C-alpha cells in the first residue's frame, strides 16, 4: 500500500473523527476522548492542524498526525507537540512511519526545532515506532497514572530537527 501524506482539510473531518473515536483506549491514553459530531471535532482542531495519510487507491484516511505548540507561550514557538493515530485496519502497514517521516521536513520548513510527544509505557508498539523514527526518551515519569487498577509510566520523547538535518 502507498499513502498520500498531506495537510488536513475540512472534508477529512468525518474520517479523522472516526479514527480518533476508534483508537483511543486505556492502554494508550490516560483519558479517552470521543467526539459526538464533526462540529465538535472541528472546535478542537483547526483545518491544517494534522497531517493525513490517505490511501492512494481508496482515498480513505488511514491515519493522522496532529501537531501544535505545547502552549501559547512565546517560549514554545519552536516546539510542536505531536500525536499519531492510525486506523486499526491500517496498523502495521507503514502509515505511522510515513506520517512521522513527513512531519520532519514540514517542521523544518516552519522553523520548528523540536518535536515532542508522550507515550504510555503500556503502549510498546508505539514506543518502538517512535524510536524507529528517531525519537529518544527525554523523561520517564514512573507511576504517573492510575489506569484500570494499575500504575502506568508516562514517557516523554523528542526528535530534534536541527540536529538531524
């Protein structure tokens, strides 16, 4: 399979929302969020705030990568916090890898120095994907969350654009 990676547009929102509503669970996030309507989804995410992986053959959305500044502080202007989601039927087929590869030149073009993300230690497949894509663990919060009757570690990961050109 091959993917077209591009910025999100309004017509993508039903597909993006469907992926978000399917993939998040207590094994990969401390707080499951679901969206009831496309309008609700649109309130949280601006057009162009995601990279979208579209299947070249079917034109269906297979995955997304959200990117935004971690805060409105001027000191955060060179950092993007990212999150990745891949439709269950497309997992293990290179979608996440393609999205992570595509965000790096976009970030460099927009003057971003660092990509950061958080991943639960209970999500080893995501951890492997991020490490394979050049992300390194910057921090490890032990027993950060109490999920489903167990403590779960939270890992902070980063990729530095300037150092990896």
